């Protein structure tokens, strides 16, 4: 019950699990709870006796309190004594906390009510007892037990250590056993972090002595995060989406944290409007694609991801993908989708067809509108031929940078700009959550320790340097884990994503006159080819040996995405922000790269396929 109150777990589940674990923990926690309970019973007995109106009532109170002390083990659920009130019913325990997010205070009130109902049901305990005893028990028994238990935890290092590990393991057990494991696992890390931080604030001296405990907690959290990543990958793998999109989503969702404020605003807006467009707008690296990918994972909605580096930029590609997704989910034959999709007519018709038979709303999620090649469509039309009007119950969720795009609509629309100062606190809170999770990675934990940092100092400093940019955090944490960042001074860290790219460019020796030409050729062919490229094709375009190309790809591995096509591995840039960096005029000038020359090399190789 104490463990359940700490983490917000259902009592019956906590009790069942804790009993199994108690046998392995030398009954340390159980004994402390029993002693705390006995102390609380003694205190309420004195208080109730003083409030009694008659000598007979005082005698009755003392007799009942003696029974409470005698039956303490039965009351706490440790030993089922004959004749005592039965164990807490499963229904009461499981229904005690309908929400995993319920506050500890609310849990305490509900637990107290359950305990009082149990006591009042027995004539030997509180059934027909004097009101002074019932009132004192309601006010003092559970509260006094918890207060006495906290005092023992503060004074007893072994008990304190055991409680921290039990709380962590209980949440992991609860998450793993949940029938909705993905939803519960999503909040597991944050809930555990909150427990540990709260304990650290209250008992800083004790916690600082427990190096072993911190290591065990780190292992528990890493195991939970790994379980969450596997569950998310399984979720994505079951979606009826093109394989390429599932691969991208698995990457985006694996380390996803936070962004609850985006989903809350989206859901609130959808509830207030019968249809419409909802746009998430932000700078590169702020997590737009990850927000959309995780929303698709959670809801299983229709989805399309524009990707310039993979050649997915044309309106015809979008229409073919979403129209086939709609047809398949509507149970229509593939022939219902025209082979030649020149405009958005078929898309609009399929939306109407869907709403005519669907029982619920339809969401179409489209990522990275700013990466669409507008020359692939009619210049007077909306981007991707998105319809100006939508049937009732149809919502289009899109992401984009802050660039003008042709999109005129005649239905409700809303834009959530992640760069708006209103969301600064939420952005940084999510960045801190990402960094706090990364601090459990053994290599990162060693890096923090070697520099004499505290975990909070590491989190705060990197969050500030990142400007709450998640692509920056992804790269910097990977550098730290791989021991590529060896500076002792945290102020030497680059500030923001573009500064990170420029700093890495210098570290890799790409900004001098002696920069190896083969490196530049491979990177800029990857940039300009605009589709995933194999080692074989890179060697044919650049004229470099396969070993040289492989060496360059290995050096720049952290910026690349791999995918298998016909048994062949192909490479593209992981994020468009790095492509933006390579296209910067100062980088092109310093590298002495002529993009026209790079494109000529590509064209010459492609022409060979037509000879």
C-alpha cells in the first residue's frame, strides 16, 4: 500500500507484487510498515481515549485498539488470520485508482476510505465503535502510519535504499503487465524520474551515499526505456503503411519524449471543429516529424512523409500513396484508384467515399510540406493538391517550416508554432526530459562523473546550449556516448543546431585548403542525388574506389540513414537540416565546391543507363 501510494499503482496489484518481492528482501520493508502501523495505533488510542465522554467508551476504545494491534499483520495483508476481516477485494484495489496519473494525495484519500470501509465492516475493529474512535482512526491511522514510516526511511539507510528500488521496480512491473503497455510505458520514465527526484530532495544526504542504488536504478530505467522502444517498434510495424514510412517512423519514435501540449491542443481543436487543417510549424530540428510520427503510431491514421533526401517530394507520389491507403482501408479494390493521378480529384472523391461509410473521424497526417517540389504540380493549386474543402469528420494534420506555401482553404484551420514564446517552457521541459533519460546511458553517466558534474547540471547546461532543438541533442548525446566530445569545459559546446554542424565540420577537417577532395565529392553527391544511393553507385559517380567511399560513409555515419532496397544498402542524409548546412554559401565557398559540377557528374552516370 505504501509503495502504491508512492507511485500511484492499484493497491491489489501493488500488494500481490510486493508480497512476492518481500520474501526476497528479508522482510525489511514489511517490518518497517508493521512497526509504523503499531506506532500509529498507539497514538490514535491515546487521542481517542481523551475524547471519550464516559469511562465505558474509554474502555471500549482501548479494547478495540488492542485488537487492532493484535490483528496488525492481518490488517496489513501480510498474514490471513482466521476470523479476521478478509483481504482487500480485488475489485476495490483495482478500482481505487482509475488513472495512473492520479495524484498521491488523491490516492491517499481513496486508500483511507478503503481502509475505513474494511475496519467498519468488522465488529471487532470499528463496527459500532464510539464515534471518537472512528473519527480518530479516519484522521490518524493511515496518516500516522505513513508519517512514522517516513521517519524510519529517513533514519534507516537500508530501508531507504530498498524503497527506492521497490518503487522503480513496481512501476516497471506495472507497465510491463498493463494491457495497454505502450500508453503506460510512455509515462514510465517520467514517473520514475519524478519519484527519484522527490526522494533526492527529501533525503539528499542518504541518496548521495548510495552509488550502488543509483547504478541499480539506472539499470531499471534503461530496461524500461528499451522495453518502450521495442513496443513502439512493434506498434509501427503493425501499421498499414508503406515499409519506407514504417522504417522512418520507428527511428523517430524510438527516443520520443514529451510533446503532450501539442497533442492536447490538437485534440481540443478537433473537438471544437467538425473538420479542418491543423499545422505544426517550427524550425528544423525542433521535432516536427517526430511529433507527427508518434501521433500516427498512437492513432494509426493515414500518413505521408515528404523526404527531399529520399526523392519523396512530388505531388503525384503523395496522391498515389494516400489514395491507395484510403482505398485499402475503405475496402475498395485497387482499381478504384486511377493510374494517372494528375490532380487532387480522386483524393477528394475518396475522402467523400470514406465519410459516407465511416463511423468516426479520419485524420490524414502529412509531414514536411516545405520539402515538396512545387514544380511537380500546377502552380495555381494548393501544395500537394490538398483540397480547399473537406467533408465533415476529416482532419488534415501537417508539419512545415516557417516558409510561405500555396495552401488556401475554406474550412477551419489552426497553426501551432513551436517557436512561439508561449511554448518556450514546454519545449525546454521536453528537452530536459530527453537529456535526463540520456543520463542513464552508462557512457554518458561516466562522462558526467568524469567532469565532476551533477545530473541536473548536465541536463540544464545541454538544454540551454541546445536551444531546445532535438536534432542538436541527438547529435551531441551521441558524441558524448561515443567519446567524440572530450572537452572538460561545457561552455565549449556549440550553441544551436547550425553551430553544431559548423563545429563538426571543423573537427572533421572540412574547412581548410587541404580537405580531401574525395570526402567532399561523396557528401555532395549524396546531397544532390536526392534519392538513397548505394556504395556501388557512389563509386561510379565519383570515380573513387569502393573502399574510399565506404570510409567516408563510415566517418559521417551519424548523419546518414540506411535502408535496404533489393538486398542493397542505400544511404541518404538523416535530416534535411544537415543538407541545408551543406548548401550554405559560406560552406560551398570554403569547400570550393561547384554544385553544377556535382550535378554534371551525376548526369553523366545516369546517361549511361540509356546508352
